[in-house]
C-alpha cells in the first residue's frame, strides 16, 4: 500500500531554516521515497511501512538534535501523484 504525507516542520528556534534544510536532507537519504518541497511544506510518498518508519526515525532525530519543534502532517493512504500540478 502506498502512502503520501505532507509535512510542515516548525522548529522553535531562531535558526529554523537550517533545521528545516537539515530535516529535508535527511529525507533525501531514503532512495525508495519520492520527495517534493515547496515554500510551505514537503511532500513524501512511497510504501506505507517505509514512509511511517522513516518518519518515526527522522522526527525522533530532529527532536534529539534540535529540541522542541512542531511537526504538522497530513496522511493520504493510497498515495497521490506528487508530480501533479495545475
């Protein structure tokens, strides 16, 4: 089963842009997922279990490295075409 997730990260620190870029870079270490980022969020897609496992790992790493931060996520089971635009 496929899963798409829209993620917004709000680090509770002044250097928030570097933390967001760090997180996106971590997502890029997973060759089996698709990632698209725009000015408001990052969307990832792939196998349900793979996506959920990487989110658990990378969200935990973010909190361990940077402390408090807020993740806002939308989960779409079955996935969506991340390349679609109108």
